[in-house]
C-alpha cells in the first residue's frame, strides 16, 4: 500500500460533536484516525403510482453515489443486500436481517414524482436500537433531483458526525482548457464543470469566503496582476488591490469581510490586508525577506504565511495585527502553500522531499509533522469543508491535475482536460 493510500487514516479526525438540538444524538463520535465507516442499507424507496421513473432514478443514482464516496458512510454492498429477504408484513424482522449482514442503519421511505416536482419521504432506522434516527420530507423541482439527494446525504453526515457533508460543495480552480488560464467551478466529485471567467488572460489562485458568497483571485485582465473579488452568482467583479508588483495569494477571513494577500515588486513581497469590497490595504509585514502565501486561521485571530527569512521558504505564524511572528517549520528544507484544516489545529502544506514536491501535515498541538508522499510532484493542498479529506495537485500523469482522497485514502483524479491547478474548496456557493 502506498503512503498516499494511508492519507485518510491520517486526516480523518472528526471532533465529538452534538447537533444543535440538545436531545439529538451524534452517532459517529470519532476521536481517533482510522475509524470504520458507518454502513447504511438503502431499503425500499418505491415510486408511487404515476410518478416519473427518470426523476426518481436521478435521485437514487445521486444518493447511492454520495453514500459510496462519503468519508464517514458507506452503502451496504449489493452482494450483502441480496442476502436480505424483505418481509413486507414484518418490518422489524426485515431490519434485523439487514443488521445481520453488516448494516448499521436502514434508509427507506417513498418517492413521489409528478407535476414537475419530486418529493422524498425518508426514515433512517438505527438498527442497533430499532429507533428512527432521522425522518424527513424533502421536496424540489424535478430538475433538482440530484441536488435534493446531495442535501439528504449532507444531512445524514451531519446526523452521524455533527458536521455537514461535502455533497453540495464545489471547487474553484484554474484551468487552461479554453486556451487561457481561467477560473472554473466543479462539484466536489469533478462533475458539472462550469467556466466562471472568460477574460482571455491569466487568472491565478482563487480563494473563497467561507460562506461561498465571494471569490477572490489574481488576474492579468488589466495587463498587470491585480486582485479581484467576484460574486459568482451575480457576476459582480471588482478590483480590490492594485499595489505595485504582483498582488496574489489571497485568503479570506472567517467572517468573509477581509482579504489577506501578498504584494510587492523589486524582489520583495509582504503580507497585506484589505476589505473584500476594496479599500486601502494595510501592511502586516515589513522585513527584507519575501513573505507570501498567507492562510487565515479558522479562529480569525492568526495568519500563517511563507517567509524566506531563514534563507529558505518556511512557514511562520503571526497575529492578524502583524505581531507575535514565530516560525513553525524546522524539519523542512522547503515549506509553502499552507492550508488550515477547519478544526484549526492541522496545517497541510507543500514540502520538498528528495527533489520532489510532497504534501505534509503539521499538527499544531504536538508539532508533529507527517509527510504523505506519492508519485510525481504533489502540491497545493486544500481541505474539504468538513476537514476529512484533502484535494491537491499532482503531475503524476504528465500534466497537472486535481485529485482528492477517496474514502479509502486512495487519490481519485477529478480533472483530465487541459492543465488544472489551484483547487479551492467551499461548502456551498451563494
């Protein structure tokens, strides 16, 4: 097994959380890596008479796909499901049979697809207690059948872990498939690719606000590298920084109101902060070293960045006022492109191992560093919104493509057309 195949066991650290309603229980209380996924059996979800089978099929297909690709859930295998004899007169016995073949939960209900609408009435049974763990009626326009399935899968993950699942999340990324480096969007599984900009210029390094309402990136649209903010659902584009030299490496504050970025020319760059709507940038660093690649901490109070102050690129951390600067990495000859996990205690970053870029994980509680090596060069890590997996860029196939770890920790390729870089992951786009 390759080291990359162990990636999920390193990354899958879910805090023990409760749902917002006090009496509701979070079922999957994971406090150590390597937890076994919860097995969900998909029972009968019959389409009531007169419904559109194509709409129902889109819903079920998307739901099955989500369950198979989840980091915390898995779908009971077809082989095991075939062993279950469903007794329509004895639901309790049927549930016991599902449990005997390895299922932890049973999802069942019915579907209504008519008049351009899809309604799903579902119940999730805890097969250990026999109780209904979740009950929901979802409704959407028929073309949104897959989106409704993603919503259901997200809610199941939240029930099990206290965190919303990734199934409505999206990536912004840079691709040259159109002949120019433009900003694109795609779903978390690589589907529904959409070109977001058509500037016929060079775009670089997109970054989301946590709420998904702002996307900030660097563009040469005006002839020189400026920083732009964009509201993806409105098409609203505005330049927010045009300091001398390169304006790049944006990262947004947790409240989405401010952008930290790197700017400078003449061989020296520093870290600045500017409102996401534009304004006068505030300078945070002023050394003679090169400071770049800021990453805003989830707590909003700190920023990690790359600096050449020690002679080689290393990770440093400072308070958001630019004070209390201290070095984080010492075991690397090269450390760059830091990305915070949502838990605020882990950093993924790009390091250099035997002449190749590789991904490392730094646990800030213990300062333990783990290198996760794989074939080719692997860089530009970004965390899933729930912190369970990583996306990254690799040239293992000869061109730069975006990969994400699957539930077994095996990297899965998301892109293939053109060269694709700079993945930025957000829970949803507003």
